[in-house]
C-alpha cells in the first residue's frame, strides 16, 4: 500500500555568547551566496470521502502475506491447482483480520481482481473455496477477508451487528482497495466485488461510496430496506413473524411486490440508503442473485425489483443457499464486465 508519512521539520535557533552588540564584520570580497533552498513538506493527506465511510490514507495499514503451498498448508486452506494461494493478514483499527489472495496460474498478470465478501456467520475461507476456482478459470484473481461479521471477530450467528461495526467494516474494505492498488499481480483498473447475504449489503455500500469498484454482484442480499443490521438465516415461520406477512409456502418471491408484503416495506421513494448509494455517479453495473423461496430475504428482495429494476435481478429455484449455477452466472458476468477499461470517472 502506498502510504504517505509526513513529519514536520522543526528548526530551532539558539543564540550563544554574551549579550553585547558584536562588531560589524569586514566586507567580503566574495559575492553573496543565495540562501539554501528549503524543501517544502507535503501537506498531510486529507481523509478520503465520504461521510461516515471516510478514512485517512496517511494512517498505515499493516499487511502480512505468506505464500501457501500444499506441504505447508493449514487444515482447511482453500488450495486449488488453478491458482496460487497467499494468506494475508490485515491489521485494521478493529483488530487483525485474515483472508486469502488467489492469483490464476494461467494467463498473464496483472489480473482483474474480485473482492469476495462473505455473509453473516461465514468466513473468508468458505467464500474463497466456493468462488476462487470459478474465478481463476475466467482469469480473475480474488481477495477475501474475514469481516467483522464473522464469529471469530465478535458477532455470533443470530446476533445483529451494530451499525458502528458495519460502518467500520466498510471503512476497512476501503483500505483494502489501497492494498489491491499496491499489489503487482492485480490490475488496479479492473476491480469487481461479490457479496453474499449481509456481505452483499456491505458490497453495495462499498460500491456506492468508493469509485474503485467497477462491477458488483449481490447474492441473496440481506438487509435491504432495513437499517444496517445483520439478518441471520431463519426458518420461513420465523421470517414471517419478523417481517409481518402471512407465511405462504407456495409464494414465489420473483412474483412478489412490496404490496404483497403489506406495510412492512412502505414506500421508500427511492431513498433507501443502499439504493441511493448504488445510483451515485459514476453508476456501476449491478447484478442481483435471488432465490424464489429465500424467506430470509422475503421482505427485501422485492425491494430490489422496486428500486433497482427487474432487469437487475436473476432468480433461481432455491432458498437462501443459491445453487452452483448462480455462482457460475455471477463469475461469468463479472469476467465480462471487467474485460474492458475502467469506467469513466474512476
């Protein structure tokens, strides 16, 4: 990561000797020498916008990297012959967070990079194992990180994540963008993001507030239409009790609308925070993957249709756990969107 450290130059003059007035020095025959030039120190870096997601790039982000080989891999490491695997550890303000960097073995670097954002209760290893082999086949590198929503980092499954944690997580992900820019194997001008569940919500906020994300996939997104709190997976009956609509096992969410769900959604008038973020300039392409029987998101997926347009959503015969077909579609879409130059305004 390229970090600028500025240190003020402190010049202190000390007068030595007695206080009497010194005799004037005799004139010199040498021509007057110009005063030595003083190099101006650059001003401290300003926090990078915007709003609650601003961060100070002058604060260093410590990153440790370790190449993982089959003979020295820890149990469960997402090894695969299609990519080179590196374990990374970021030292965020909230504490250390581990993750994985994968770089395709085929092709020529630098590669387009896809940031993988796991859901509530999951982790960087699981989402890397699911997506990185697919991405490598398409010539895409990946970077994952254990988010603050992971059980190992303080928020257990079934517990809501306070807004402060989600805001801090988005700020940390913005710092990760600096790491991507400083990594030679990754193409700084071609970046995508794939988020699952609450990770999709975080990916939407990140994309809306950081122009360095060029395309976004939101898989089984949670939290849309709600304050930024994590919503765990739950049985249909529990989801119905929480969202306030009658449970109907025959309902197909792809045919549902906010009116079907009664007053639980209300009229957002396009002002839901995530919808606002995703419409900010420059507008980036967004793909939403939804399960027709995803009761975890029964009160949120129809909002995507309402606020982002039906052409944005692809539906699958599934619940909250989407099939491999959906992941294949997502990776193919990202490879297509990241094949060209970065969008204007990048």
